[in-house]
C-alpha cells in the first residue's frame, strides 16, 4: 500500500485496487510457460466487481483462464473467492508480444 495518509487511513481490508493487482498477477501466472524468454504482457482493461471488502489475512482464491486471443490481445475470465463472497472479474485484455 502506498504510504499516503489517504491509504493509511483505510480500514484493514484488501481494497479493490489491491485485488485488481492480484487478478493481474493471476493472469500473468496463467501465461507461465507459454511466452518466449523476454516476452511479457501488459494489462490494458479490467472489468471488475468487488462486492464485499476482503479482510486482511482472509484466504483468497483466484483462478484465471485465457478465454480469447485476437492477434496480440488476450482476454481472461477470472474467478476470485474469499470467505464472505465472490469477487467478479474479467480481465478484458492483456496485450502481448
């Protein structure tokens, strides 16, 4: 978390921005072993619904599936769950090599 007073004043939960980073990471991991050395992708659009704050330390399960490829544009469907609710996410695009 940034050390800005705005962020340090937030409650002890994984806020939406934090979960977007975790979703991005899940998509990157889904591509492990499928890119050539030196290749990487870059997230360009996220469609995300975070229904309930996730308490820090609570288990969070995230899975990403590559569901579309159009040239260099990749689309993932992501499912994320914590103890309280489902986090809905679709990463509509990582531009690749």
